[in-house]
C-alpha cells in the first residue's frame, strides 16, 4: 500500500502534568494510525474491484458493438452500468485520498509533538471526526477562575509554537466544565465560565502570534463530557480546554443538492 508522505492537516489530546489519565498515549496514537492504514487498505481493495468491474463492462460493450446493432437496449443498459461504476470508483478514490490526508496529518502532528509524546505529556487522537488538542483546566486556571495561570501560559506557549506551523488552518477553542454548577457574580452558570475560559485562551494565543482570522471561541459548559461525571478523576477529565482543528472544505465529503 502506498502511503502519503507526512503533510499538514489536524482531533489530538494534550495531557500535561496534573491530569489523571494514565493510559499509554503513544500507543493510542499508534493504534489510531493502524486503524487509518486499515481503512486505506480496504478502500484500495474496493478500488481494485471497481477497476476490474469496469474492465469487464468495457469488454462486454466491445462485444455488443461488434456483434449486432439489434441489442441497443442491452447496450444502453451496460453503458449505464459502466458510468455508474466509474462514478463509484471516483468516490472510492476520493475517500481513500481523504483517509491518506488524515493519516499524514496525524503523523505530522505526532512528529512535531514527539518530545511531549515520549514524555507522556501528550496524547494524539481524533474525537468526533476532528483533531483536538486538549488541556486540563487544572493546569490552565485556578478553581472557578478564567484568568490563565503561569503554568497555563507556559503550557499554551508550547502548543502555540507547534500550531503556528500549520498554515491556513482554523482553530476553535472550546471550553468545557464538569456537571458541578457554579453561581457567582462573575459566572452565573457553567456556560459563562466555559466561554470566558475559551476566550482567555484565544486572547493568549493572539498575543503569541496566532492570526486572528484563524481563531474562534465557544463554551459548552457540561454538555460535551468525555467521561461520566461520577467521580473526581472523571470530572477532572471533563474540566478542559480543547483546541479543535477545523477541517478544510476540501477535507469534507462532497455534498449533492437536489435541484428544485
């Protein structure tokens, strides 16, 4: 199977000191790469099958063209099947190319964060079909606050240095909380807290040189947990900031719209 050289794309998870995740992050990255390679191999097999089907249809068309013109209806049917199969082949190629781009981007991101991966501070993976850099709130903020801590700024600084290498890429900073409600004068609910924290991260990234047109911020409160809120370790996982790498339009499936 022909693999694509490392390229630029980006749904990864950054775990800094203080996070309670203990699984091998490096192995997770390797497992995900293996899954992508398996999907590419499957697409390549389907593509080969379609090519064989097209060859058989072309042979049948040649036979019909040379034998008689009384089989116009059958000739038309076979030509229709050929066109449909060619369209399916093109779609398989598009899917394969998309998977190869994801794999290349995944490897590229892993390589750029290699030191942190090897030290166990960084996890790389996909979530909801997107690449994500995740930082625990305990590193970034004091409890119930939205101002970045010194440790948080240091951690974000490392991340920004890498993300600046990915040109023409847009990022969405997403704030998340656990399900423990907050009600203060400054933060009347978790929605406001999560959004304020996302904006703080965005402002810091701007100060570090990130182009403003590439950034956005949103708060999700406790509505998008990565673990059940049934223990303190799980709540710690849910209190996080995610930097989501927004897919380019070229990376999304092509949409067809019915004409009125």
